[in-house]
C-alpha cells in the first residue's frame, strides 16, 4: 500500500470514528437532557418545598444541597449538548447516562420521604443534606478514623500477602514442606478470622496488634492457596527447557515458577483484600479504639445515624478504590492478561 493510500485510509478511519462519536453524542442528548431536567427538579424541590421540622432542630444545609443539585442539572444540560467539542469532552459521562437518571430518582424519593414528608422515622433515616452536615462538622474525626483504618489495613494486608506468597511458593515447590503445611492450611484456613477475635485480643498485648494479626490471617489463606495452585500448575516443559540451559533450582523458582503463577497470585490478593475489609471493621468495632469501624459504633451509640451513613459511604468509596488500584497494578504487571478478571 502506498503512502497516499495509507493516508486516505487513515482519514477514512478518523472520519468514521468522528461520525461514531457524533452519533453517540446524539444518542446521549435525550437521556442527558432528561437527567438534567430531573436533577433540576430535585434541586428546586429541595429549595422551595419547606422541610418538616423533627423535634427541636431543622435539617441544615438544605439550601446548599438545593443549589448544588441545580448546578448539577445545569452542568448535565450543557454536557448533553450535541456539539462536537462537548461530545468529545463528555465521552466517559455518556456511559453513566442511565445511572444519572436512577440516582436523580433515588435522591428525589430520599428527600421526599425524609426531609419533606417525614414518612421515615428520624433519626434512623436522615435526608441527603444531613451528609453534608456530617462532612462539614465532623470531618476531623472522620478523617482521623479513615487514616487509622488505612494504616491498620496496610500493616495487616502487607504482612498477610507476603507470608501467604512465600508459603504458597514454598509448599508448591517442595512436596516435603507441603506434607506438613497442607493439613494445617486445610484445618485453620476455612475458619473465619472474626471467630478468633476473642482469643486474639487475649493473647496479643494490644488490640491493634491483634487486629493486624487477624487481618494478616484473613489475607494469608487465599494468597497461600492461589499461589500454591499457580506454582503447581506451571507447565513442566518450562522447567525442562530451563534445566537444559543450565538453570539452578533458585532460578527455576524466581524466574519460571513465580512469573507463571502471578495471575493466580493476583486473584488471591483480590480475595484476601476483600476478606481483610470485614476483619478490619469487626476488629475496630470490638477492640481497636480507632478507625472507621470504631466510628460506626460510636455513631450508633449516640444515635447519630447521619454520621453512620456518612462513614459507610466513605468506607465504600475507599475500599472500592483500593480494589480498583489493585486491578490497575495487575493490568500493568500482567498486560497480556488485561481484562481477563473484571472489576
């Protein structure tokens, strides 16, 4: 193919992509305009419909919430314009079009049932503006709890991941070692780490150390099993080729077994990270006097359910972000397996 033909093909491909993006923008115009109208309606209802006063206090930040929702609706209306620069700038937003509609309806129902009609009993059900109040007035305590949780999770997860990886490689490579470790793994591994909370708090010098051990234990089991499975499932021909070239046993472990087992290792890390979240929250609720789990218990004890909902949202965002980060590292490390495991 000549250079002129290649240039023509490139222009045709670019024109086709531009046309496809333009058609997608045209399709988003309807759903985006509807979402913008809904968010504007929710904002005006929040602003103009008086709240039902519960007890002796009025729900704060109602005006700020209404203004924010109106601005969101205006922004979505601009983003839905079928103009090429806008279409290119909001390409990712178009995927979330249906979710924008659902979230607008959910926010409207939430606001009506709590602040406007008070059909749901307070303080168990707080309106959306109460979350703004929580983040504005109690951000120091909530932020400190988040940092403490992340530090505790980091120590337990890293310890459990490293020990699980080393144990999995060892028992996958050595049958003699696997003979002794495998029964222990089958006996203790399936036991939930949260069931060991009373024993751990008794034997360890502090609740923080006990929580680190339990998080590490919850991470250790899946990482060990998946790493072991990965090492055992390596094609024996790889070892034969490496031995033919003069490879030593240490080279076979580090350069053959471990790289081939990495897809299994990342699956184990994913499972271990998910298990460590539940152990983290349970440990903070029962024995560690800091962290998001402690914050949830504190908020429930004072009947501050808005604070509890705010902490749950922070917890969901942070934990989901950590798993997303793990998958990003996996996709960068194992580019040839990108997209095999979805998140």
